């Protein structure tokens, strides 16, 4: 047990501890400066462009302090640092490593740790599965978690208004708090990405029940209408800003509505369909799509590598899982090999994520950089006007 706890004390956990419990800035700066704190991930695939700062289940120890600071309306130094701790860590990591983008993967919870993580970000990318549980999660996110004076955006408006409304940079102590400030605007939602939805395959012109074409594949409408129903709900949701007006510089004075950065007008996207063959193996092995190999796949199903070249119908005699998938009708072709099914599903998932990354890099991020530049110019203009007014008043 001691070894497990020790392993969980990752550099991120130690950064939290140094800032919130030990009040040890030197220790924090040492962790930021340590090249081993952030490790290169999948270097053979990403050529040094992807780095990982590992989380820890022990971060939940700080939940009570974060919750207290979020609810305390006094913006003293302690609360300022506690609420902005993740923003501060991100800013320091950018200073050290010159990262272009930082992505946070958080647990599916609306606890205080996730709240300060979300409010420290510029965007939220909400994935969901086509399931009844996800329906409730989306409804809760848009109706109670984010909007309103008591929601996350209301909390952001209250805190950011105080953080950006005080001239902290006028003193050396105040200047040290600048990197803890939340962004001026609450995060924008990117389209909801629906995963694991069904695909409807149309039978070929010969009317074969076993051989199906993929040319006319479409999102399954029956028996599940998840994508259509979710899209209709979001388009009619009263907490969502449907005005499509460009975001203006400056801190919000009232809790804003939820803003989406749409993709061609879509706020809900059928992102990745069901991949029943490979997902069973990846979940059981605890490995993501990009890491699982054909050898691991064949071992999971109990096949020899040579057997995986046999067609799926023959393999069903040896595998209960494959047999069940055939009975459910989720395998759309019986005359291809298991390796071919696996490879096709993995390539599909890879293609969808590459497309998502390309959209973020070429569209979303450049737009946001433009907004940040406008905010910077707005701040400079406001400060210059305030200085001129002060000088005029002094002259009188």
C-alpha cells in the first residue's frame, strides 16, 4: 500500500502540495524546472510534440480546500491562489517548455477540482457515448452545472471580475498573482462528440442477408435516436447562446449563456461509431487504440495469428464474443478476416481523431489567438485611457 501511495505522488500532486499545503514556492519552481516532471509520450509517433504530466488519485485530497475557496466571496491571496492553481501551473509549464496547446483529461465529475480545471481552460471538449447515462450528463451540464449565478460560469464571472478588476501588477506581491488569474472569459464549448453510436448498413441489390455494402452506411436512426435527439435538445436549450455574435474583450458582468464554437453550425457531431470487435479487446486490455497490436488483439480472442486471417464466420466457432456479435448483427461482413475487421476499426478511429486535431489546429486555435490579441489591445487601450484621465484630474 505504501508503494502504491508513493507511486501516486506524481510531480503534479507534488506541485499542488507545494503550493497549497507547504507554501513552498522554491519546491514548486524546482518541480517545474525538473525535466523529468513532464515526460515525452509516444515519441515514435509524435516526434517530441506530445508530452505528459501525469495526474494522481491523491489530488482529491485538495477538494475541500478548493471548494471552500470557490464559495468564499473574499478574494484574498489564499483564495486567489487556490482557485487559480491549475492556471498557474499551466502558465509556468508554457514558460518552461513553450507548449502551444495544453489538454487536460479529467474524470466525469462536477467536483471542485474539475471545476477549477475547466474554468482555467479556454475550451471544453465534451465527449459522450450514445447511452441513457450520457443523456443525463449532457442535460445536467447545460442546465445546472455550467449556467446561472450558482453554476460554474456564474462562479467564473464573480471570481474573474475581482481578479481582473484589481491592479495587482502595481505591487511586487500583486504581480506574483497574475499567473493565477482565470481567463477573462469562461470556457467555450466545442461540439459534443458522440461516440459508440450504431451504423445502419443497407443490404446490397441481391438482397443478401449476410453480405452488406458500406457505401451507403448512415447513422442508425432506430432503435436509438441519440444523435438526433441530442442535437435537437441543444439547439433548443435556453441556456445556450444561439446569437452567434463574436465574443468581445473584457470580463463578463453577468453570468453568460453557454457559448459553442460550432463546426459548420453543428453543436453535436456523430464522431466515432461503434467498434465492437476492437473496443472489447482495448477495454479488457486497458490499452488505447493507438497502442494495441494485432498480436494483443489475437491473444485476447484466443486465436493464433494465422487463425485471424480466417473469415469471421469460422472464428465464431471458437470465440463466444465473436459469436454474440454475429447474433446481434453488429458485424457487417462475414467473409473478411478478424485482422481486417480490427484494422478497419482502428483506422476509422485514427482517421476521426486526426480530423479533429486538424480542425483544432487550423481553425479553433488561430481564432482564439486572434481573440487574445484583441483582449491585449483592449487592456492596453483601457490602461492608457485611465492614465490620461488620472493625469487630467491631477492637472486640475
